[in-house]
C-alpha cells in the first residue's frame, strides 16, 4: 500500500492519502480539535481508479490548494485537487500536456514557493525524468528534464 502524509496550512488540516483495495484514492484528514475523518476522493470526483503503484500528496500555498497525484490503470497521471470551501476536482495531466506515460512507480508532487508553481515529476518509458508544472493563472506544461540537462551539458562543451 502506498501512503503519503502532508500538511495543508490553508485548510488547517493534516492528511494521509492512500489507495484502498478497490483502487480508490482515499484521504484521512484531521483539523485541530476535530476527530479524524475520511473521504473517498475517487468516488467524490468520478476520477479513474488508481493502478496502486504511484501516489503523492502535497499542499500548494500559492494556489491555496492541496493535491493528490496518482497513476491510473492506463499509466496516466491524475491530479485530485481542492481549495478550502470548494469541492474536490480532478484532471488528467497527460491529456492536458501531451506528456509521455508514467513508466516506473516513483512519482512525486511538490510546491515551489519561490516560483509560485506546483510540479509533478516521474520517469517515462525511456528512463527520462519528466516534470509537469503549473503556476498561478497558468496551464500545465511538460518538460523533459533529462533531455534538457543533456542539451545544456552539450552546449557547455
């Protein structure tokens, strides 16, 4: 079972995301002074079932949201996200960006405070590190970081 725990300062909660036995993405969450609660994020959003192989959760302070990203059974990366007081939503990051499919299980999601962006990184079927990135009032974009580093190294020689 994949587990990911993280803090969401804007919502005043801490949470643990995981995939259950029915391939649903679940969230356990707790606000200060409240009891633990649980949500089935797959059922709430109508998002596709998880492959169970990759999962990450993180808060994005610039956007005021929390996200859970995971691989579905088609090797697409799905982002579930919510802002305080809003319903959970989902997007298929591969459909939005044309990015290559996830090949290996490592998957990470993180916020970059200085750039006011959120990122998802993974390895594709060519062994290349791919970054998907979005900022405030911006679309998701795909970057092949491995190819970029090769080009920059070649330019230095």
